[in-house]
């Protein structure tokens, strides 16, 4: 099932990380999260420097891929 989801997400340029078992044990309502689909990880409650870094990465990705 994961493979089909990954293929569709990639084709539609939707960031996705699959197979994150027990994620609800690590993330609570109100937490800030960053989805790093390039490295396949989720960053929970990042600091401001990390948030800014990923904002820049997201902008570069959108500019590059005209999303």
C-alpha cells in the first residue's frame, strides 16, 4: 500500500512520509511539525532557526518546481 501512495504523492508533488509507526506517541495536538519528505522524517516542535531554514527550503522548492 505504501508504494502506491508514494507513487501518487510523487506524481502530484505532494510531500509525504510513509510508515511512521506510533507517531501519535510523539506528536500532540498543538505541536508544530515540519515534514521533511526529502529525508523522510518529521521534526516535532522545531526551534525558530529550523523553521526559518525549512521556510527557505520550501520557497526554493516551490520556485524551482513552479508549484
